[in-house]
């Protein structure tokens, strides 16, 4: 293993994540190519109607990495691709304060009782495309990283964004996403 990491354009990541999370058009759809962006290079986020989790990850990485990193489609294919060169780490540690500049990618493998899933973790939050009943979600969203703690089977370090939490708070709509997912008691 070489412990490879990717170079990112941090502000591109923030701007794209803002557009994805706040898009009323993008819904979660896992049905063949409907959950994928066919032309990663020329498709703007405003033109996307449906994404599945691996299509979301594939698009975000391509658009925000310095060398236009192209992951394969499908979460199990993405996991197999990354486990060759990227450091596998314990998910228990990804939400810790000393890891706030590290961008992780995490996976839940498919079993007979559950679908596979892939998501990013940055600064104590997940960034993913999913459909959930509680809280109600259908498309790109963000949760506290601990929500996926019991589900994670693999977690890899992708690279460093070096964004202070204050810049993440500047993503329009992120506060409302957090408030809906975790309303005050």
C-alpha cells in the first residue's frame, strides 16, 4: 500500500457541496445509470436530477480534485479501487477534533440484509446522497458523522481540505440541513 492522497481545490469543494445540498432538483435514485452523471467534465450540478450515493461521490471527486480523479461507478467498485492505494483507518477516529482537515470516504458493504453505501466525512459531518425516513431526506445531505458509526465497514483517507469549520458553516443551507437532521430538544 502506498498511502496515496488526492489534491483538492478546497473552495471548489465548498461551492459544489453547497449547490448539491441545496438543490431542490436532485433526488436519490438508484436505478442503473439514472444515479450517475454520464459526462463528469461538462455537466453542471444544476443539470443533475438524480444521483445515487456512488454517483454523488464520483461527481464530487471529479469536480473538486486537482487532477480530476475519476472513480468507478458503484460503491463496491469504488471501495475496491481505493483499498489498493489509500490508507484504511478506523471510523471511530474520523470525527475527532485533530482530524478536522482530513477528508475521508467511508463505505458500508452490501450484505443480504442491506444495500452498500458510500459517503464523505469532513470536520465531523457526513456528506452523502441518500434517502431516509428519519430524518426525511431524498438527495444530497449532511449528518453528524456518528450517525453512520455502526454502519461503516471501511474508511479511507482521501486527502486534506484545510478548511476551518467556519467556512463550512458558510455553505448556504448547511445550518438548515443540520437543524432538520438534529432539531433542538
